[in-house]
């Protein structure tokens, strides 16, 4: 049984296992938040959800338990203090890491002009885009340009449901389009694409292409 009354009843590896078990519970709670709430569906891939998960793994499953494994000695008089410091460090790192993940989470995948773009929560237009996501009941949007108006910035009111304009995407001429693949965030990457159905324009999946050297 891992949970014992006194710290002196543990050896180094039992303490590590106990800390790891507690950390795993926290990890699975945060994993559910990331995959179901903050990075749902295709936004997990377009918003680099794996990086968010690896951050939590590093903080929760590696940092805390490893420090416990290193410092734990049931004969140390300062053991409770040492473990308290480890707990505080891990909690502080988890709070900061979780806050960072939440603040930089993707809120929408939008087709703007000739390519797809990921809109993140720390973007200036994020509050307005979030309202549009709620209004349309979808986190995939289409930006409807008005060629008669010269706009320097994006107009929130022009974000529409992607499903209503998907057929237009098929016929749009784009330097970022190769057959059924349209580049994602082209200013930041040349290897990330969104695959669409060439008959309906429907978004099928995220595609990561490795350039041949």
C-alpha cells in the first residue's frame, strides 16, 4: 500500500511511486481539459496541442516525481520541508504552465483570403472571434471579404460559418493550394496543411508534410 501514515515508512522508490500516482491523476484531468475544452477537434493539431501536452508532462510527470526520487531519504530531519518545497515548485510550475496553455489556446480555424489561419486566444481579435464561434456553433470560420471596401484590419462581422462558404473555397485561386491541400498559417510554416474535400470544400483533416531534402 503506497499511502502510509508516516514519511519514515516509505523508501525512496515508494515515495517516487506515490508522487507519480498523484501526478498522473492531475495529468489526466489536465489532458481532458486540453483535448476536450481548450484544443478540441482539429484545433488540437492546428494549435500544436502536442506541445501543450508535453509541457504538462515535463512539469507534472517528470519535474515533481524526479525531484522526490532525488531528495527523498526517510532519515533526513528536513524531509518534510524538502518535500513541501518540491510540492510548491511543482504547483507553481503547473499553474503557470496551465495558464500559458489556456492563454495561447486556439479558438478558431479560419479561411482568410487564400489560406487557412489559426486564431489564438492571445490574438487582439480573439474576443470577437469567440463570439462568432459561439454564434455559429462552429470553430471553423470563413472570412467574407468585401472587394468594394478597402480594409486594413479584419472586421469581426465578416467572419461567417465555414460550412456556409465551403464551396467557394474549392474555386478560390491560391498560391497556397496544392490539389486538395491548402496551407495553414503560411507565414509561420510551409509544411502544415488542411485537407479539404474537392467536391464540397469540407475540411477533412490536418496534414503535416515533411519536406524532402
